[in-house]
């Protein structure tokens, strides 16, 4: 079964850091681009960023709202995706989803995890 | 950045009737558009990609159409499990990947 499972969410103070993980199974993780998408309480979906696959040198892209504060990485040997979040702000409070990109040439997200909740509050 | 605008914000339809949801892009995205369904407390689920191709396991009552800047998601005969929030997403010109603000489909 194709599956993504996020972990690492929790309560953190403004200015703090948190590292989210996403464990993948049931597919060849190394072949795929991977995204992080977040959803603030009661709001819509916001793309956070992505990592390309090895064939595309693992390069990353970020939304303007998180660039310079968040870092996406992956470990293909562990079938895992990560999101390092630094200098957290209250507006980063959200459910964070990892998602598999269906194809390197068509950036739709065909598999999603159930999400992990990040709360930034003092 | 391409802005995606969905309408209406909320759509009230009776079970068994047809629902038509719209998505407009601020500039052409060709056919590089996806639709997602999200139920309360759940992750989004891919319904449609390439503007009109159903994802694996998606019932035939869901159909997508359009190209360029105007897109439509049609649900031909609403079932109880179809009441949810629907999002469109463009992937023609990125970063950033952008989503519409969502349409809430509710029971009339």
C-alpha cells in the first residue's frame, strides 16, 4: 500500500524550531519529487515547498512565506522526507502534509499523508 | 505568481443533482490543472489532473473540463459522500504551486 506518514508536530514558541518527518512506503521514493503543503486552521491549502528527485539533483523550491526559514531535505536510503522549520511565527500554525508528486513533468500531488499539527504560540 | 480563483465559495445542491464548480486562473495554465477533494479532518485527495483525467479509483461521476484560464469540475449525480471542500491547483508555472481558495459543497 502506498503510504505517507508525517510526524514531529507539536507546540513551539515563536522564534523556535521544529523538524517534521514524513515516512514513505509502498513505492519507489527516490523516483519522486515530494512536496510539503500546509493548512492553517479553517483556511485553504498553501504550498510550502518541494524537493526534486536524485535525477534532478535534489534541488528545492520554497514559498516566499517560508523561504530562508524552512529547509526541505530527504534521505532516499530511509524513504524519508524532512521539513526543518526555524524562526517560527504564529502564522506558521497549521496542519502540515507531505505529498507525493505524480510525475516530474506534471506537478500534481497524487498521494498525501494524514498530516501533523504544528502550533506556534507562547 | 498565478492566482487561482474558485467560485462559488459555497454551493448548496441536493443529493442526486448535478454540481458545477468553477476555477479561474489569472493567466493561462494550459491544461496543467488538478482538482482535490477534502473532507473534514482528512487530507486532500486527488480527483482530476491534466484538467480532465480522473485519478485512480475516482468514480466516473466526477469530470473535469477546460483549458487556459477557465476550468470546471462537474459531479453528475451527487452522493452523500461527495459533500466536501474542493480545491483547484495549477502546476503550469511554478514555483510557486498555487491553489484556489476552495469551494464548499453542502447539502441543500
